[in-house]
C-alpha cells in the first residue's frame, strides 16, 4: 500500500490521542492507497469533542488524561448485550464485581437474570471500590427476515399529484396510492422520500435530505380536507377561495409546465390550517391531542418553540438574540410563554401530520401490504433548524458531514449537516437517536436509512475548510445497531440500509448479521473483484432491496437511451469529452442488454399492448431483478410511464429543478395519480413484477 497526504500529518502523540477518541488519522480511498489526514483536521476534530490540542503540552496533557480515564474506567457509558449472548464488556469485569440492573419498566434485577429487551440502567461495583452507572441496551440478536418476497413502488411523494392535491403530492395521495397498489397491483410496499420537517425560508430548501427536524414530519404533506375539523370551519367563503387558489396552483403544474412550488403550497395550507384551528376539538379529539403532547414531551415543545421563534426572528437560530440561542435559557422560556398560541399551533400541526401518517400506514396494511410504507431517514439535519437548536449539546460545533475524495469526486463532498458527537450519544444512552427511531416507527412499516455506513463512521469536515481537509470519526456501531434493532423489533418493522458506493470492509457483513437489508441498484452490480462485467442474478445478495434506479440516478428510460449523458452535457457537468462519455455509457448499457438477452429476459416488441423497444427493455430489466434472490424488489414509479427526468441531479443547485418535478410520461407531460392507475404501460410492467412470486 502506498501512502500520500498533506505535508503536515499529525504527530505521533496527536495520532495516539486521536485514536483514543475514535478519530482516524488516515483513510483508504482504494485498497492499495492510504491518505493521511492533516494535523489541522485532526486537531479541529478533537476540539469539536472538547479536547484541547492548542499546544504540544496541551496534547500531552490530554493524552495522559484520556489514557488514565480509559484505564480506570470500569465500563463504557453504554453497554450492549444481544439477547442470548454474554456482553464482552460485562465478561471483562473483575471477578467479584456486583451488578444491579434497573429495567426501563422500573424493576430491579441481577445481571444474571434474563433481562427484557430495552434500555436499562446498570450499576457495577468492583472489589477495588470502583463503580460505574451506565446504560445497558438489551436487543434481540437480529431483526426477523421478511416472511415472503415482495415487490413495491418507489416514489417521491411531492411528485405524485392527484386531482385533489394542492400543487404537490400529499398524505391523502399516499393513502390512495397504497390502497390501490396493495389491492389492485399486489404490491407489498411503497417507499417514499424523507417527510421530515423542512427549514422554512424564501425559498425553502426543497431537498428532503436537509431537514429542520428528522423527528417531526412536515405539515406541508397534510391533506387539509382530511382533518376532521375541516368540515366545521365557519368561514366557508375564505375556505372556498383557498380551494380555488389551490386548484390554480395544481393546474399550473399539471397543465402549464410549472415546477412544484412548495412555498406556495404551504402558504395556502397554513392559511387553511389556521382556519381549522379555530374549530374547537371535541372531547375525544382533545384527549387524543393531550396524549400526543404527553408522549412527545420536551422534544415536541422544543420543536414547536423553534417554529414559533423562527416566525419572529427568522429560521437561522444562530442569528437570533444571544439568549434565545439556548433552548434552556430563562429568556427562551419567557419567549415560549409569550408565543404560546403559536407554539400550540405548531404542536397541533405535528399531531395532525402524525395522525395522517399513521392512517396511511393503516390503509397500506388493510390493503394487504405485508410491509406497507417504507419511510426514509435522512443522514442529518440542517444546521439552522430545530433539531440543531434543541440538541446543541449532542452536535459537534463547527463540523459538517461529507465524504472524502474518491475516484468519482476528487474534491470530496461537504453536505452541510452537523454530525452527532459519539461521546455525547454514548453518555445519554443514545437518547436522541432512539427517540428519533421510536417516532418514525410509529407509522413506518419499514425504514430506509440513508448512508447507513454513518452508523459506523462519518467524514467530518471542519467548517471553513474544503472536504479534503476532513477525517473519519468512528461511532460505536454495536450500540447504534443494537438501538436500531431494538426499536425496529418493537415496531415489527423492516430496516433497509442504503449502502451504495464505497463501503468500509466488514460493514455489510455486520448489517446482514443483524437483519438489516442492503440496497442493490442494477447498474452498479458488477463483478468488481473479477472481470468487472454485469453480475449475473444468482450472484446477487439475498438480503437486499433490489432496484433499477433511485432518486439520485437517471430513470431507466434515460439510462437506456443515453439521454442522461446529454443532460449532463447541456448543464456543463461532464469532466471528459462528450463522445467519451457517450461511448462509455453506451458500452455499459450494451453489456447489460446483452446479458438480459442471453438470459431470455428481453422479449420482442409489440406484445398484447404494442410495446416499444424501450418498454421491452425496461420490462427485461425488471425481469432480471426478479431473477435475483433479493428479498424486496422496487420499481421506480416514474419508470412505469417512461419518465426521463431525474428527480435530483447531484452536483447541481439552480441549474436543474431538483426535487420540484412532477411524475411525467415519456413526452414530459405530467401524469396524475388517477392517470397512473389507468396507464396501460404501467399495468404491463406491473404484470412482469407480479408473475413470479419467488426467485427462480
């Protein structure tokens, strides 16, 4: 292995100190190459964890203190015990150590007792007098494998407009889609984009992967007419005016080629929801709302307070008056009391949205879906938003999550998302993480975890520095996985990890061991350790969701035709001559089509519905996916009608309308949910997916 890196690598003592805090001093973009992290990156990362490295003496002092702390520590702050096995941390305690467990149910047990799954408190007392009071995570050894293979639809909800939505897809549309897909198409699941609360702005960042809060959903997705109090709004004339404006907004997208305008949709819905709030809740509804407030507790109060303060001071809390930047300050408490009407409004919105999300999952299960709705968990949150404000003590100040330089991006990536501090997570028993998971599993049949490798390590980039000046910080993957498995098992939910791209050795194996499915996208599945040719279906892994494309990739029709290359050329995104890019894309597609033909999956054109060559090739791609042993097979809903436009084009900002396009047909004409249900092209492709129920 060759090594290269910045001219000033960390000193030996700084490297040792970094290692004791889980900070890498080098990384490997390829198996035969190591790149050293700079001393600056390592020092700034340590500083974000509260470690002083300003001078050589400070480094030596911090190193000695850390070594002493670890040598004297009886147990780490969070201990994991997989049910039916012995915890290595507990097994390594000195002989004669007394253990006492207080379960989360309030019972006192001995460590030798059979402990129920949960997050418990463990007290250890060693013969030499050392004590430890730590969190004990007891989790099932793995998540159960899905009982049967299923196929499902993948869709960005905002893009799924019906004749009833207000300019973007909503939770009413999601309910209709799942009911139809489950009952009429035999689908087992519908996967959607993250529905997390966005940071309000002018304009609002349309990316669902940079939310204000991951724990609370965005009320822009509400179907206003489905709120029970809607029927009792007294100002019907004002409501009628809002409906007319919503109809014009919907028509501009569906009939006039306008982009989805999230801010315009929210302006209308917010006004309607203000009217609805004037309707008194009935006794049963009021009791249900009170229960929700009690269940969500301080986290909801913080979220709603941030929303109310943002209406007054703007959405970047770092620009608020200094005292309000602290969620626990006396000034913030006074402001909350003064704004209680607005705080209650935002609590009410969270409750209504949670109820419609729960109803959508119930509709999916009643329609016969074994999984139901697959929700998506973004890798992080916006630094300006509610979570970053409320959980400041758990986030690393001055740091951002990204990706190191690699063969595809020599400059690396900075995603602008503050990372959680692994030390603070462990000290809290992973409280923010488990509460986040618990909230999402309230209404998720399955959870997709974006960049699931982040459970193991994340690339931290110091603010003001390029992504090349970052370094990896390790998390306690055993604890992160145990909490995930615990909460998913309690909910009876499936977990899918998005593990595309460069993955650290051993990560996929550990995820599979715990029952977390992976993600396999056809165009990336090649024999990278051999001849590099397309991977035959019987060589694919079983524990995965297999798809032809994702929201960040070209739709299958564009991939097959090469239009994705032309699009990137028009936007000036190619790094090589156009002809080279065209030739490489054509060769890649040609190899796959040749394999499909050899396997007898590429049927002739025409057929019962007069399918085109393009339709025949898309059908062949999905026949191939069914030949794999994958537990779940997903079809990108826009592929069903020949859409050519990617929903997101990485590397662009305002050059391309990311996250703002409705589903469209091959000619670019927007297609409504009602038209999707009647599409002959869609039904022909779905029949391909429905015929074989088990891998062949």
